[in-house]
């Protein structure tokens, strides 16, 4: 839910009091379908996408075995996630 004050033009409901000196306040509710993006074309959501080996990673924590990374399952409604776990 977003809150706007004064002259907001995007509104689904508006509360105003013409006898008051307070500015109009507009409350809008975003539709989840409008907010969600389609990540099906992302290179990270391709079934054959693989992370580089930890030993080849430029990141110290992966290269030296302090943490491991695991790709999470593909969900085209959001960016692909990586589970990072501490090994010590």
C-alpha cells in the first residue's frame, strides 16, 4: 500500500475534507499482478545456467571454502535466488 499527499493523480480511494485546511490524502493499493515481473527470459532462470566453481570465484569466502553457494529452483515470477551457507 502506498501513501501520497497533495495532488496525487493515481488513486483508487481518496479521503478529503473540504472544510479542513489539511491537504488531501490519497491511499492507493497496488495490484500484485502489476508489480510482478516476468523473469522467464533472464539468463539466470535458464535450466542450463550454472554457477562458476567456488575455486574459480573471485570472492574470497567462496574461493577459500568459508561459504558454499547453491542455486535455488527456478521461479519465473522472481529473480533466481542463491542459498549461501557457512561451512565453519
